[in-house]
């Protein structure tokens, strides 16, 4: 191809605005965003650039019974008396507070054999703002390359505790006010009220896909669209900080992953759109340091022991159904949908022989991996989300190259387990460059 033809192609570029295959890689701490519709334009060599802004907040979570509770109570309240059970080394010189308040022999009644309800609940506020950039390059024969770059700001603030056991309020207040941060420091942890406030690139996704579009005359179904794609999740977002008891990851804790997604989309009577979208991400096993449960009697968000483990992160998958009425008035369209997102239970395998070594040799536990996998934070999570969205396409009024199409959407999580009900607002704009050679 000559330089002149390339130059001519650039000069005759057509600017079109339309929705692309917007992707959302959903974390547990916010509602899933609407997984995008298939698009009409499958022309060879078209470049699509999509920009989506989203924001939301929460101060609650869903627990095991799908009941809303305090932000850090998704896995139940915490009995801090149990945190010291089977800690491998409690040095009286370097860990005096841990020894005084959490050492095993004085920590709990010997007849307790089941996981306790817990005595403290931890509260907080969460907010996120996100900008997702998606570039999609059509190639030929319906094939395309897509790069998705999610940027995320996370804020955790106003962390505090409240009592769930009213019989020991004075004792707990003394511990929490005068000693708990010292106990955390002795175990390599920051003060419990340390906020999190940072912005990062989360985990990019690079995919190869195929899409198609066909129309029908004199038929109830006037058009069919769809796509399938598969890609690699690149772990650039930081892990949760294991030296803070309350910290969120920016992606999927540095796990490489394989993501696949498909969409089927039908237009009826030229006005009614019905669609189905489904996707899944499978993660590769990674080894890293993690705060570990050291007793089946522990529950809640907090663990003190730190050790090297191999983490087999559970598969995440989602299904979305949606409907839309197109061109109701001028270029105005409106629609809604429902999505279900779930991540399966993760499992860990201990790589650090020192963790729980004494408890195993003394016969207090039979299997290290069984104990550390009772950590509730490894549990399955899921959420049900309702989506509503509105679009306006200025192509209804003009054939101008710069006629835009905008979308505003609201995403409301109405039920879940071990997830945070952070409802999200989002706005999307897209640019398509049709290169004419």
C-alpha cells in the first residue's frame, strides 16, 4: 500500500459515535457495570475508542445470609480474643501486648468448639471513581483486536468499631483504645483506622474477537448481531496490602487470567432490542504472602499470621440479559437489564513450613491447609444487579461526521453475598474511525 493511499485514508476518515463492546471486570466491592451491546459497524479496519466514567460508594456489605450489615462484616463480626490462637511465635519481649491479651491459653474458654458469633463489628465508608478506556481495532473477516485499560481510584475512610457483645463493653473499649494498634504493630500491621486512598491502573485486558451483523427484510426479527472474544488479563493492579487489616486490591491480586465473553443481540420490528451477554475469567495460580487464619474458631476480616501460600483464585463469571427500545423520540433510546456475577471459592496451599508448626506437632490441629482454608475471605461471593440506561444518537438529526452518541447508566445491586452494595453511575462516549483506503 502506497504512502499516498495511506494519507488519503487518513484525510477521508469518517468520525462516528456509537457504543462498542464495553467490558467490565467486576470486583466484589462494587456493582457490575453494564456489559456492552454488540454493535452494527463491523467494517474492516474500523478503529473504536470507548471512554467510560463510573463512580459509586457504599458503607454496608452483604453477609453469608444475604443480609446487609456493616462494611467490614461481610464475613461476620470479629472476636479479637481469638486472633492469637496458634500464632507461631509470641515473643514476650517484642510482642508484650499480643502475649498479654491474645496468647492462646488465656484467650478463650476451653469448651468453645464452634466458630463464635464475634464481639466487634467494623464500620467504614468506601468510594470508587473509575475511567475505562477501550480501543478496538477491526481487522478483516469480522476479526478484531481489543485493549481494555481500567483506571481506578479507591477510598476507604472512617474505619471504626461498634460492639456486638454488650457484656464486655468496657474491656473491649480499653483494648481498642489503648492496645489494639500496639498489637497490630507487633504483628507487622498498620493501625486499624489507616485509610486507603490511591489511584492506579487496574488489570488491562487484551482480547481477540469476532463479530457479525446481518439484517432481514419483511421479518419480525429485523437484525441480528453478536460477538465472541477471548483474551489475557494482565496483572498490573496492586494486591491488597497485607500489612493493613482493611485494604482492597486494584485488580485481582496480581493473578494472570484468561477471559472469554460472548454476546447475542436481536432487533425486533426495528424498535425492540433483546440481548444476552455472558463471560468468565479463569485465573492462574500465584504464590505470595497472605494473612492466614490459624484456627477454625476465628472469623471476620482480621488475621494476624502471615505466611507464604499458593493461591488458586476462584473463577469469576457473569450473565446479563437486557432489552432496549430504540429511537423512541428523535435519537433517544432507553433500556434496562439484569446481571448476575459470581466468583467461586478460592483455595490456598501453605508454602511456609513455620506457620502452624507448633500446633501441628502438639496435636492441636491435624491438617494445616484445612485450617487456613476456613478463612471466610476465601469464600464465594456473588451479586444481583439491575441496570437502566439511556442513549441519545445525534445521527437522528444530522449526517455530520461529528454527530455523537452518549449513554448514561445506573447500576443498582439489590442482592448479594460477601459483596458490597456500591451502586454505580456511569457515562460512556465512543469514537469510531472508519479508515477509507
